């Protein structure tokens, strides 16, 4: 028989698992007969209320409903525990429904407004202490659900056991569950707007996950105080300035090297092997392809579901933090690929999270990327913007990451991206621009600039959208740098041509300078260029084996001498033969071959000379830092230019010959007479070249040539790039 005054319909909703307001029934309540406690424990055989301090019996609860609703009186103002007798034995716990609301009113307000940039501090699963009791507080955004419960092994995955409280203003459900520990596996069980039970959902703001293919979220331990990078952080802004050398090694962490090491996680193996390797090559940064947890390994991380959790494939979150700290100790920055453009439609993920199109658009003309069979975030929704900006800040602040490279920006900027007529919806002005995505990117840039000064925000943007790296206050998108996709496509196309035909494609190597200073650019030779039948960088080069290596070395010398920051995907630094395979590690045995060792040695020298020579980086974004010397010698496929630094910095001459024919006595105009020292020659014997050169220097005389007051003759080796620096007396 039910307690007098209790609503039978509310009890039935609770025991059947569709109660949206469990706190109205469960926990301690004042009734006509005094203070009463109610607990729903479907597996219990007997339940007692005992004193929290001394364990004295306060009340033997009565089973009021056969499904497991227990009710009993309580003395006022006495903290209590529930002593539960079930088939697992006897155990005690505080009552989750004895605790008040978790989120403060300001949190709720800011979440609803989309201005709570500490999204991860509010939502997700956090170890917490409430009224002296330790446990885990859960919070999840699901405004259209009728009921949300936390489920896991701790309640036998029974969604009736731990239904949550709804904070109506923000559409956030919350619950504090006492005595749960780090490592607890959990998901959310939701009833959709029509009462339908949805597939169990992983936590969108989980800080840790199970190792795929398992899909549950994991309660993470609080971050350990491991940081020793204060000196690095204090210098970070200067390291990332437009006049600083920036050379990035792009890595797919799961396939760089074998991570099988008994008793050690992947991040520990990478810290021991990747960090010293990259530092020895002189790179300034490691860029990791997305490490946010993703269900399908073949997506390389570009279809992430857990925007706050490092992949469990490589170890626990703290191991990633230690990896970043060790990078900083080795003077290496860390950039993460970050994907706010789309997400996969796995049932345990964000798709129709509360039974409605919550994170995505309902209309597939706005919400579906057909190319990738993924869903598009609804950037016009406050909470979605807050979720994504919160994710960005999470990586930059919690893990001390130095920058984010934002994937697929073009797909965000255009409503008709990869869509035919009739497959997209114009904006409110009838245009193709995604105004909501533009507003989101600008807000993202402003928040990062304010909260994380000195951190990089890099766009992979493949169109001519104006002002990608212009300040938001000047009408731009606010990115620090933009990948120069046009330069990459044009120059690779040129390099694939047989040298005898290159004269007809000469402009592909020079066209990049038409717009080189319109944005702040990174020159990327990324993973996208060595997959899907495109072949490796070496595999794209024409000619016999010697010529292929020479072409690659000359191209790398061209790239490092060209205005723009540098990025090279793993394997390119030693001329990997086959294209990249994410299911295998790099072919490290190739480094045993002299030709591959030569490329490897060259990349290290390129990085070191680039960093040590101000003219090669100090005026990267300033057109006065560049001047053509030889622009139109298409017949001989020769290019030459000057790079200038600040006043007092010695200028650098870069000369490239992209034919297999040496060019002796080639006259070059120069800004001043005197000795120009050869600082790099990609044809050097130590790199595997023919060792043709200029005996270490050329001498310029006061002989005008093509608009220059001085000139010199030099030998330009075949399929080679040569650098000279002015060496005043």
C-alpha cells in the first residue's frame, strides 16, 4: 500500500522509468507525518536508514511498491546513509536524492546564453565533494528529453535507478552520485520527446573514454600537477610571432612507430622516441592529427565524437598531459588538429542526442556532409557554439597545448560546400556564406586571444575567402595562420612534370608570390598529399632513382627558402617510398639506405639554417622581405629570389634549377658586391647529390644586371636548390 498523500501516477512513472522529476518523489521530504525518505532500489532485498556518523539504525524502510520503492521515517536534521541488502551483500551509501542542485544560477544562465566558455567545467562527469561526501557530479545538455539517467555497472545499467534533475532554463540534467570513483564507466539513458528510449549515449563532454570499439565514457581523475613548463609558456607568444621561425612536423600518432611496449602506454612510447627525434631534426612544433576520441580509426581522427577526451588508444588523459610537458621541456610546441566542421552519426554519439536534431541541423540540406556521411554542427545554436569553444579552451588550458589547426574551414564557411543546386539553403540574404559559422569562428578567435594569448589558431581553408588571418576587429576571421593550399597544389603539380615539360608550367612555381602576403601562410606538405593513390612525395617525383631524390631535395630547398611557415608530414623527412598507410608504421628501415639518409640530413639542415638565418623568417608576411631575381627563365627552369630580414640582417639568395642540366656561369643580379657564402646546396654529396657547387662562396662585382647594382656568376647544380648569404667584409 502506497504512502498516504503520494501520487500513484508519479510512483508508476518512477518505477516504469519515465519520471522526468525524480527529486519530487525521491530523497527526504516533509510529509504530514514528519520527515520521510524514499529510495528506489529495484535490486534491494532490504533497506535501512542509518546515521552517517555512528551507523545507528534510524529507520527500517518499507517496500511500498513491489518494483523496489522503499519508504521510511527519518529524525530531523540527522545525516543518513542507506544500508542496502541485495544479492551482492550489504553496502552503504549516501542518498543521491538528498543533495541540492549542482549548477549555480549563473552557470545555468551562461549555458543557455552560449557564453559559458568553461563548458567542460560545468558539464560532463567531475569528481566532487558535496556536504563532506565524495562522489561524481554529472551534467548533460538534453533539453528535449523527457527523462535522462546516468547508467553504468554501478547500477547494473538500469536507467530507472539514477534519473537526473532537469534545470529547465538551460535544458541541462544533473545528478551527484556519492562514492563513485575515477575509472567508473558510464553512459546516459534518455527518453526522447515522445517517450521513446534512445540508444545509450556517451557523454558529449566526457574527459576520458573506453578504448574503441567500446563506446562508454569514463570518469577521469583530476589532472595531476605535472607541469614544469612555465618558462616555455612565458616565451610562447614570441615563438609564435609572424617574424619567428615556425617549422611543423605533422604526425599521426597511432602509426608513427610501433606502440607495443609492455607496461607502457602509447604516449610514453612517443615521448621517449618522437620528441627527441623531432627535436634533433630542428622542427619547432609537433602537429598531431586529431587525438580526440573517435570511433573509426580509418577516419584518422577527423570524425571525432569526444571533443574533450584524448583517445584511450594511446593511454589515459594524464599521460597525454605528460607528453605535452615533455615536448615543452625539449623546446617543442604542440599543435592539435581540431574538427568543429562535422561529426559522425554513430548511434552512441551526438546524432539526435535527445531525440531531436540538437547538435546538428534537422534539414539535411544544412546538416549533412554527403562527401563524408557526417553531420554538420548547428553554429546558430548558442549551446553548440559554447560546446565547441569550450572544447577548444579545454585543450589549450587543461593540456597546455600551443595551438589548434582547424580542419575543413571551407566546409564551414559555405552553405553550398560540395553541394549541387537544390541541395543547400541560402542564408537570410540569399547568399552562399554560412553567416553563423563566420560568427562562430570570429568568436572562437576572440575568446582564444583573450584567454590564451600567444596560442596559435591555424585554418585549413582551401578557398580565397578574404581576411582569414585578419583581425576580427578589422573584419577578418582572426586566425593566426592559414594553410596555403594553392601553393601546395601548384608546386606539387609542377614537380610531378618531367623536367623537359616544366618550362610550360613555370608559372605554377611563381604564382604563389602573387598572393603570398595577402594572408599569413603556412606552406603545408600534409598527410592529404600522400594518400588515396596520390603517392608519397618521393613517389611523385619523375626520373630515375637518383633524379627522384634530387627532385625531392630541390623541392624541399625551394619550400624552406620560400616565404611562409613550414609543415611536413611524417615520412617526408626521409623520402618515404610508398604512400602513407595508417594501419602500418613508417618504414624506418629505409633510413638504412644512403639516399633516404641524405634527405633526412637535408631536412635537419634546412630547419637549423632556417631558424638561424633571420632573413628566412623575420619578414615572412611583409612583401618588402622578398624580391625576385630570376622570375621568367622558363627555358632553363631556373628561379632565384632574395629574402631580407630586419635592418642589419644579411640578405639570403635562393637559386633553384629544376632540370637535370647543370647551369655553369649563370649570372645573377645582386643588391651589393662582395662575398656571398653558400650555406645550403641540396646537391651536396652528404645529401646524396653529385657534389657540384661553388667552393663555398661566390663573389659579386659592381656589374649591374637586370636592375641590380651588382652581379655574380655561379654554378647552379642540376635538380638542386642553393642558398647564399651575404657575408660583408
